[in-house]
C-alpha cells in the first residue's frame, strides 16, 4: 500500500475518534484545575526531568491533553499530529486553558519540513503512537533531525509484547503444569503471542467500530498498524546518532488493553493483568540523547 493510502486511512480514522475522545480524556479535570496533569504525563513525571524553559515538540499529540500537561511543567511546546480534527480539539483545549501552544498538522515523517527545519530540546512521543508508523528506522531518523545536539528523546509506548498478545483458549494440558500448577489449564483463557512481534512490511488492518475511550461508534472504523520489536526500536535510535540513557519496562498501561484480563490500579490510573501481572511487559519508557 502506498504511503498516502495508509496516511489517509489512519487520518480519517483519528479524525472520527477525536470527538469521542474529547469526552473521555479528562478534559474537564484539566480545565477545572490549572495545575492538573494528564494521567500519562503524571506517570512520566519521575523520568521527564526539569522541562522549565525547554523547547519541546510532541509528536502524534492527538487532542492535546498531554501537550497541555507538558506546557504546565514549564516547556514551550509544539504539538504535531496527522489529524486536523484532533488538532481542532487540542487548540480549543489550549485556548480554554489559557495556554500558548502551537499546533502543526503533519504526519510524523514530514514533521521536520512542516516545522521549517526547527530543532528542539526534547522530542516527546506519548503512549500508543509508533504502532501507526510502518518504519521504526525512519521514525528514529525523523526524531534525530528534530533534536538539537545534546537534546533528548522521551518515549513511553505500548510494549511490543503487549501489541502481539491476544486472548486464546487453552486446548490441551501442558506437561509442565505438574511442576508449575499456576499455569493455565485446558478450557481456560490465557494470553498468547498471536500477532507479529517484529516489524513487518504488511500492516495489520483493523475494523473497530468502537475506540478505547468512549461509548460512541466511530464514523470511520478502519485503520492500519505495525508492531516494532524492542530491539528494533533501540537499534533504530542508536543508528540515528542518539545514545540510550534509560530503558524501563512497566507492567501497566493507561487503557484497558486486554478487556477481561486487566484491572485498574487507582493509585496510578493504569491497568495491569488481574492475575500474574509479572507475565506481561505492558509499556516501556526509553530516553536517549542526541550526540
């Protein structure tokens, strides 16, 4: 599929999600309290460092709740997103919050040109972003082009193991269950790695009438996704001229990624497996610095 075809499909999908997500992303709470942060940025806070006076570009910013939160931490923030409808919601949020944020419509790979060649102290990429991109190497090269020498990358995203997992029913007894009785037995449902873990040339095409936040159907349900293995992500970052400064795997994720299997931890407003959460790396945080 040509680049413009996947971009158009995903753009219209996210356009149709924007109004639904505007009802379920905690916007009222952000507007009611000028010091409030999105749950995502609050989780990221211990690893973000001091953003005061920093120039930050937020790639794939969607409706801008995390973008606003970064600005509230003292950064000068520019948000970039493929979806014009999402950016309309983001601009309205920033205006109602009395916060000066620049928003630019662009796909990720075209961002350096769309931003006029500007460079930033930090590139921030939030949760659930890179699965919409076909090439992780091209993503890393784009990120490096946006970062000033000495600047940094911050990304927290869904773990590729989570992205590869689906619920499946166990059909036969496993001999090792005699020694490890907590293993899932026949007839019960468990997680299995059924989707690609490594980046593939062909996308996974989905047709989901409902999105992860909100109860309304989306007008355009089709989308295309790619998974990227953790080593593929790290190698792409290193090959793009950045040095890794941290890599952390987490057992929680901001949305109910596996309905029926996950439970909300209200202390961090994140979901983890109800049973044996140590089985699943649900998200990762990677930070890097451009040499």
